[in-house]
C-alpha cells in the first residue's frame, strides 16, 4: 500500500465516521422528541 493510498483510505474512513455520527445524532434527537 502506498502512502497516498493509505491517506485516501483514512479520508474515506473519516467521511464514513462523520456519516455514522450524524445518523446517531439524528436518532438521538428523534428519540428525545417522543
């Protein structure tokens, strides 16, 4: 694995992590409303 490939992989992981966190926050807000 080249250093650039690993760097791109980390960026993808970050994006996926942000999406997962956003989903979690939305679910929490939804639960709090009920």
